[in-house]
C-alpha cells in the first residue's frame, strides 16, 4: 500500500470526524433552549402535583400539610400558659412569704428558749455562799451580757415578725390567687388537650408520608432538578408542639380541682 494514500486517508478521516462533531455540536440543545426549559417546568409541575395530591403544599423549602389550625391552637395555648404561669408565680410568692415568716417565728422562738435557759442558769448561780459571791459574780457578768444580747435579738426578731404578719397577704387575696391558678390551669389544660387532638393526627400523617415512595421520589427529583433542598414537614412550630405534648401528662387528675397540666408545668 502506498504510504502517501494511507496518510491522506487518515488525515481526511480526522477532518470529516471533526466536521461531524462540530456539526453535531451546532445542533446540540443548549441550556437556554426554550424546549428544555418547558420540559423542565413541566416535569416540576408533575412532581409538585404528586405532592399536592398527597395533601402537601410548599412553604419555602418544606412541603407541609395543612397545619394552620394546629399552629393557631398552639399559639393560643402558649398565651394561656403565660397567664397560668403568672398566676402560679403569684401563688408561689405567697407561699414563699409564708415560709419566710415561719422561719422568722422559729428563729424568735429559738432565741426566746436560749434566753430562758440562760436566765435559769443565772438564777441557779445566785444561791451561793457569801464567800463565793465575788467569784460567782465574775462568772455571771458575761452570762448576763449574753442574756441581754439574746433578749435584744429576740426583741428585734419579734418586731420583724409583727411587721411581716401585718403585711402578710389577706385571706381574700389568698383565695383569689388560688382561684386564678385553678382557672388559668384548667383553661391551659383544656387548650392543650385540643391541641393534642390536632397535632397527633398530623404527626401520624407525616410519618405515613415519609414512608410513601411517591413522596420520597418526588422530593428527591425536585432537589435534583431545582438544586433546592426540599424536605417533608412538619414545620418547626408543629414539631415543637408535638415535643411539648409528648412530655405532658394530659390525663385529668383524680381531683377535678387540680389539672395535671398545673402540676407538671408544661414549657409552652
């Protein structure tokens, strides 16, 4: 074979291949091709329609169920809990006041007892032989000073006790505080129960949707086609509500006057 022909054939083949590739590239669809954009939009609509048919709607980068009523109830429960917490704080302040007053009274009684015991000791040392009077008087002097100091402290505490007793919350105030705790606690408990009836089915439905291959596949395709990290709900608010409810004891207490929600203090 003629070497010149072989080289020419290879050269021409390379030329034709390059031309063919260039021709193909000229007709290759670009990212700006309106047909491609239309196809991509159509594909996204189909994926979104799958999620819509599952009861989901887009909220930023999450697809959520209709959480509106549950979130509204959650906000209402938070407000009711704030009122309940305010009432509880007032009742706790009354209890703390009573505890401090009781401590003052106990300290006063202790000083009184110490002063009484010391007075008895002083009295018992008074009956001594005249020859020992000088020595006994020397021993009694510091005891009398100590006794006087105890009486001074006891009198000061007694004055504090009297002032505290005069400023102590009145019986009507105590009744009002207890009634307010009962009222706000029952309202908070009732709202929490209603919230649970809204949240529990939603969380169960989210669990089912998470196991649905159509939902998973649609979200995966949307993430791939849009480069946005779409996820299935719940929203942060609903997740928080579910977590709080899980930690609550919503079964009514044995006494209808003390709701379980009041005893366990939910952190709404």
